[in-house]
């Protein structure tokens, strides 16, 4: 066990990742890491994760936590797809474990943006956007060099943006934009087209299939428009795009880059994220480092 370190915990839908590091750490240096499966109930997953954390660091200086959903009224909200997380009292469980130790909790996309702000493609950016293209779709909005969380902790939940082309465009608990352009949406629509299960990543490799090409082209058109609308609203200096779908960056980024100069009064820079697979975990560490006052 090691003292004098910060702790990062990333609660994901399929795994929990943990890492410890010195407060002055940067991602060019390796850190102690551990991964756990999310088997059992949600509360069991949290308990096992905290037990694993104790084995990694006895008394962390600060704890950063990345979680699915958002924290609202001391509970996890907007996490309907992961059994047991909707309504879970994660902040209380963390307070019970860590007492007076500083604990900072944020959703996984905001945490990833925190990593990009401290060590990555948003470093030094005053006003920016971090866009996460993965199984779901969400953004983090950066103003004055900090992530804006909103009045209810749900700023940047762009998956809920309405689709004005539908007769009934209201979300009513659904996520209209996410149902069109996220990895899960493309996988579902692509599987129906080709008659077998396919992941979004595979769809991007199926060049020449007219049906798949049309599906991807429409999704990218819709995504580019959503990004342009975000840029018109926030006027960012830079837009950074990360997430699991960035394996197809060579197809995604040019479509967005082509629209921004035509649609946005002052087009921002467009850049791929520095961190992809481990972004939320690095973000959790960034939250913990910030909590101990390291600039």
C-alpha cells in the first residue's frame, strides 16, 4: 500500500478502472492501475471497488470519481441502461468510505474533458467543447478553462437534443440525437440492414455497401449539424472529439471540418482527443489532482 497519492476511480457500464498517482503526475509516466468487472449488483460493484482501492492506497490525498449518468440530489441520474445505477446514492457511499478526504465526482464525459484540459488537446483553451462519440453521445462544455456542469449537472447531454424532422420530436425520456448517431444506434441500425449483428466500428469498414454508406453518411450529416449548432451557441476556440468511435476518425473528422467554416460565424479549431480508451480514468485522476490544488 502507498500513501501520499491521489486515487482515481472510473465506474463504467462494463468495467471499473482504478488508478493511483503522485499529485504532480502526468500521463507520460505510468501509474498503478487495476480493473474490475461489473458483475453482481451495482452496490456490490461499488463495495468491491472500494475494497480494491484500499489495497492500492491506504489514505489517498484526494479521490476523483468518474461515473456513468450524472450526480443530482445526491443520487445518480440519467443512467437507465445500467441496472442498479439509476438513483444509487454513490456520493453517500463515497463519503462513508473517505470521510474528510476530498472527493470529486463527475460524469464520464466531463471527466474525460478534465483530462484533456490538464494534459491533452484542451490544455490552455479558455472556451472549448469536448465531444464524446462512443456507445452514447454527449459533450462537455468548457468556459473560463473549466467544465460547465449546469444547474442540474446535466450540461452537455446533447443526446437529448430534439430531431425536428420527426413529427413528434419530443424526447419524453428518450434521447433523439443519440438514437441517430451514437455507436449503439449505428450498431442497431446497421445490424438490421445487413441481417446480422455488427458493431459500429465494423460498419465503417464496409465501404461499397450502398445501404451502409447511406446510413453512415446520414449519421455524419446529422452529427456535423449538431456540432455546428453547439459551436454557434458557445463560440468555442477548439472542439476536441474523443470516444470509441474515433477509430473511424479519418471518416468522421473531415465531415465535421467541412461544415464548420460554412455554418459557424467564427469556426473553431477541430482536433482529435489525446486520450481515448482510458479518458474517463485519466479524468478521475485529473479531478483528484485538482482537488489537492496542483496547478
